[in-house]
């Protein structure tokens, strides 16, 4: 079992978040205590902190690695410029370097491709870990065009205007086309969403939420579907046609 957790997000008035040396050092101690462990395998900065120099953050993280409290460090929501800067700082000082980048990425939200983040990960040998792999559940197969989303789902708890945006006709055109392609190949839409991510450059793992044991099994099973380059080209073509519909 590998333990991965984050720091940097605000928790309460006493713990406002950020990436200062003093804050992240205390945040690590707090996480170790709550997790009941003596080390964290992957400790990740949740958001860039514009108020703290990146070299201060990386220096403090390096100290945690040297102390054995953290084995590897990662970042989240970083663009190409910050990836490049952090790699340079760690190399210049001989510090521990980020080994992973965790950004939003899915069949419907492909920002890391367009922004060059995946290319930067390949260049710097960083593992890419996509969050929201199902586009907030849109690719789970739970939602149908024109139907009210179940109240106990992520989208079902959104305000009406956000539900309309998340399940718009433009979105559902793509979802239905991808669902049909997956079924034609003997798989579910969820399996396609995970398998597609695992076939992308630099993607090392997928963050998959679950509330029931059967969901864990379904998520894990999706990794067994290996998509070929021709499959990936077909999927892009399916999406392109659905956008034109």
C-alpha cells in the first residue's frame, strides 16, 4: 500500500493553507499523526502558492525527505512554467524534485494536452496523475439526457445552472457517442474513461473515487483494457463528430 496525500489547501482559521516552510512542515506532522504512520510515500502540494517562493517550498520538502518523513514529493494544478521552474530549482540545489503532477484530465476535459503539461511531464520524467477522470461523474454512465440527476451524486448536488452546464446537449452528444463506441467494443463508458487515460503519455495512475466495494472492483477492472493507437485515433474521431452534431 502506498500513501499519497496533499497539503496546501485551507482547513480552518488556524490552518489557512499555503506552501510556506513553517506551514508545510506542521501540516506533514499533522498528517502523519492522523494517518497513524511514520512516513508518507507521496506528499503533494495541492495548489501553487503565489505568496511563497517556490525555492522555500522545495527546500522544506527536501528536508522532510531527508528526515525520512516523506519518500517522494509531487505537485498539483501546476502549469508548464511552474513545472519547469521547480525542476530547475531542485537541480540547482540538489534537492528532492517533484516526481508527479496531479491535474484535472479526462476524455471531456483535455487541458493538459492543449497546455503542454503532458509533454512537460514526459520531458522531465514526471508521473501524471489525473483527477476527475470521469469529469465529475459525467463519464460514469449514471446520467441520461433530459433526466434529473440522482440527488446522491456529485452533479445532483450542484445548483441548477451548473447541472445544466454539466449535462448540456453538447456534453451529452459526446458522452452518448463515447458510450456507444465502448459498448460496440464490449466495455462500459467508465471502463473507456479509465482505459483511455491509462493509454496517455506519462499517466501513471488514475484517481478513482468509490463508495461501494463493487465500484472499487469495476475501477480496477478497467485497467485491464489496453487501447491501441488505432483505438485512440477512433476515439478522437468519435469526439470530433459528436462536437459537430
